[in-house]
C-alpha cells in the first residue's frame, strides 16, 4: 500500500508536465466524447423499417420500449408481447426487474430526448468510473487524482469498449461502477459495497458470480446484503407482473419463453459462429468447434478462482475476480469494462514489482485484456465477420489464465 510520505507527495501541487498531461487528456477526451455521443441525436426514430439500426439498439430494445411496455400494463419479459407491440429487434433479457423502475426517467419523454439524456448520463458514468479508477490507483501509487481521472476517462471514451457503451446505449457503465465499487469498498465501507453489488446485479450474469467470489473472499456480509438489496428492490415489480399475468404459473411460463428465445438467437447461443460472446464456453466453440457444458464452465471457473483469490495479493485478486466474472458465463466484449480499475492498479504496480515472481504474468494479463478495448476491425476484413470477437474472447480467456497463474505466485503478505 502507499506510504504516508507518498500521500504527502501526491497531495502537492501538480508539476508543469502534469498540468500539460491534464490539459491534453481533457482536450482529447472532450473530442472523443463529442464523437461518441453524437449518434444519440442522429439515430432515426424507431420504426419496423429501421429495426436493424445498431445505434442505440440496446437503449431501444433493453430500456426504452421494455419500460414503455411495463408502464402500459404489459410484461416486457414476454418476447411475443415485445415483438408485437414495439419496433424492437432483440427480446428483453432477464435483467433485474428493478431496472424497469431505476431507468424509467429515460423512457418517460419522447424517444430522442430519452436517448440523448441516457447517453449523456452514461458518459458521466464513464467519467465516474475513471474517477473510481484514480482513487484505486492512489491507494498504491502517489499520482495526482485529476490527472489520472482525465487520462483514464480520455482512454475510455476513445477505446472501442467505451465508445460502444454510448453507441449502442448499454447499461454497462453503471454495472461497472457497481462491480468495481463493491470490490474497493468491501472492507472499509461494507454497506456501500453492498449497494454497489446490488447495482452489479442489474444483469445476473454479473451479480451472481461476483457475489459468489466476494463471499469466497470473506466479504460475506457484502455478498448477502447486496444480493438481498437487489432482490428486495425487484420484488415489487415481480409481484405486479405476477398479478397482471394471472399468477405464478403464467409468470414462470414467460420466464421459460424468454430463456428459450435467448438460447435460440444467433447472438446468444453458445454454439453460434456469429455470437458476440467472449466467455470460455463460447470461445472454446469458436476455436475448436466443441461446445462444453456452460454449467460446468461456470462452476469450474468460480471454484478455481475462489481457491486462489483468498491468498493472492489484493490487486491481483481483484483482477482475477473480475476476469472470472467475465469468462465464467455469457458475456460480450464490452463487459470487460468492469475490470478497468483493477487493470489500472496492476499496470501501475507492475513496473515496481516486475522482477518479483508472478508480476510478469499479471502485467501480461493486463496487456491481453487491453485487446477488446482496441477491438481490431481489420481482423473481420481479413478473416470474416465476427473474427474480431473471437480474438477478443481468446485474449480475455488468456488474460484469465495469466491472472490465475499470477494469483498463485503473488501472495498476500
């Protein structure tokens, strides 16, 4: 951890070089941010004729119209209802029901106003994630908070992962804040860490593995309370949907129909060559043609990671925790956003510890995890559609393997 002397040095005024870095990062970040948010006011209004439009497609299909369906008295988890009533291309997956209340303000105005407001809100969340990253780095390295925040924010909105959050209207920035916040606050502020974990539960494929791994790391109160908060926040919505649908049976039938539809889509199935999945099961299929049991992969990754993170040094353990969340169950390239603070901390510490056992693997894991942030579209042009997603997935799986090795060597003192 950082010493008191380092803290004192870090609190001194910025040097001229640091001020220059701050200015350049702010200018670059502002230019990239303008480019990233502009699709929100240029995207055509949704109609069946433009259902294939990719700009703001997640905002359209997973936020705006599902919430409109809910407010209109319907069940947005019913694929048949969503396709019949609204101009959507994808069904509404099984997000936590409290999502329908949390993001309702963005679905109340007209579509374009809601899209612009949500995109700007997501941009602010990316800046908040950069600030959280700066806070995490300053726990180990004496660097100016403003400079680190500006640099990380500029890198985020310039990267393919960061731009994709705003281009398609994903809710991942909020989930990333929750996941990273839960890890950073789990010891000093367990109550806030539980609230952060509840935000990560917005998508169960984040919340469940993260809760399991937090429990394995000894943060049992955070894991249980955060899960309880998410469940309690969703309960009123579930009760309302059950009453509207005519009972538990019809409601469960809708859940089954939702899962069946998701497994049958070309973007969600594990054995789809066009899916954008980067988890181990999907990567194994795309590389070898063999589709393993997703439940076996989920259990295997969680058990292997849980056995190592309890004894590993905290920065490496945090990186392994978040990588395990991404590779154990269905995830897409943009989901690596949750690992940004852990990546920055390991990268900052790598040079200091580069000659010590395990740190070379930890640094290499960060480099491998940087691949999705570049998302090499040229690979698609050379090797065919979605080849870049395969490269992203392979790099993320390799990063998890390197983090596993690093966790075995970099032990907590």
